[in-house]
C-alpha cells in the first residue's frame, strides 16, 4: 500500500469519527451548539485572542514546514487535501471543545489557575497526538510529536484565555493549521520522516 493511500485511509477514519461527533451535536442542538463554539451571532472573542490565534497558527505551521512531506503538500491540490478540509472542520471543533473548553474549564472548576489550565490542556493535547510519531514506529518521533503538539496545545490554551474563554479563535486557528499541514503531517508519519527530523 502506498504512503498516500495509507494516509488517505487514516485521514478518512479520523474525519469520520470526529465529524460524526460534530454532526450529532449539530443535529441535536443546532444553533445552540454553534453559539457554544462562539460563532453565533457572529464571531466572539476579543482582539487579543484573535491576534494570539493568528500568531499560534503561523508559529506551528512554520515549525511543521521543516518536514519535507509537509512542505510538498501545504498547497498541493490532492484527494488528501480534500480530506484535510473535512478533517480541519471536524478536528478544529471537537478537539478545541475537548482540550480547551472541557479540560480547561474542568481544571478551573477544581480551583486551578491559568498556568495549570494551559499546561494541563497542552500536556493532554500533546500526549494524545504523540500517536503520530508511533506510526513511524519510533519512540523518539512519538516524544517529539508529543512535545510539538503539547506546545501547540499550550499556545491554544493561551488563546482561549486571552479570548475570554471563547472557542472561536481557537477553532479557526486549529482549522487553518490542519488545513495547511495535516496531509503532509500524516504522510511524514507514515514515511517515518518524523523519526529522522528535528520536528519529530
């Protein structure tokens, strides 16, 4: 099986799972769910949150461009890029709800301050995404993926706080990141590039 085909299957499965959750919530709650995400009416969050979201997206995309497969696929039209659009929407919503709203609000409700909320959500986000490194059968790559995505998770946690706990800037930043780098990131994991690169 080619790396592209394997990557397409992986992206398709993740999109189906995460997209299914989003679709169920839209079906069950409609505009209430959209408002919960910070998108109705209009966009919520303040200027500081939106600027921080832009900076977080630029930093992480620039970092990921160190991987050859990411560079080659960042703007290349392909079936993988079409899948990335659907995945970017689904992951941008589900993962921000899980790792920013649920995790950080849970920590806040248990008396933890902003630093613990940001670090806790970032750590959890990183550990869950460490699986990308394991796809190349490399513990070193898994550790690198955990650190890189943990850093992204912490940046998005800061965005969430700066935006007044609105998810909208986080969702948009997550969407842009996934749209640009996800096909290349999966290809890099499948090809074992993460084990050979400093970005892991």
